[in-house]
């Protein structure tokens, strides 16, 4: 799952400084489940998505660690990522999505983010990165992957596109 959100530079709202990057970073932090969707429609599984800040890795700034699995099989992840947010021009935010090297070492570490402190940027697979561009809307953020930058070999595909919508406590992908 990829998240994208917009709003740019710090602005003041009612005299309070608003930092879009910090706002999005905190908005993303949550454990999400698709149980309501799975109950309504049996073709969907109950999926868990855990997104939690892990501090800073060298010069990357604040980042989130992400795990995705069937809710009934939390120890058998099928996706793990690192999200790094960056201000872009035109009031947009990019979410750079990185895969992890040796990802099995990090299963469940969203519960104990301090453990990431011992690792540097070397834990990331820099060759495996893609970007989601997000824009602010009235309810939260929406965005998508850019062109064909999200490479994939799943089911014979050469790349994946993803559309994302995020509001407080809800992600649609």
C-alpha cells in the first residue's frame, strides 16, 4: 500500500504553525484492518496494515515502518516497507517507498520501534524504491504512483499502479 498526501510548506492556521509533513506522518500512524469490508463481502480478506514511526535513519528524516499481513497470520507478512515523506513543489508530498533487505529480521518491530535505532540506511534496498505523490483534499490526502516507477513481476506484470485515498483512521488503496 502506498500513501500520498499534499500540502506544502509550513503555514499558519488560526495562528498555529501547520507542518504538512508532520501532519501526514502522524495521520499515517495507526494499525488498520479491513474486517468491516471482509464481513460485508466474502471475496475480501481481513488484512492488517501497521504503520508506525521508527525515528530517523541517518539523513533520511522521520520515517515509518509498515507491515501488511492477513489479520489471522501476523507473523507471515506479505509486505514490509519503509515510507519516507518529502515536500515537493506545488503543495504536494512524496512518499518514497523502500523495501527492506533481510526483511524477516524486522517482523513485528512496529511494536518496538527503538530496535531500528541500531540500523542505518544499509537496511534499505535502495534499488527497490518507488514513489507515491499525494495531494491534500478536504478529507485528507489522495494520490498515486507515478508512471511506471513501481516495478513488479507479480502475475507477469512489469509495473504496478496504485491509487490511494487517506482520511483520519481510513486508507483506501
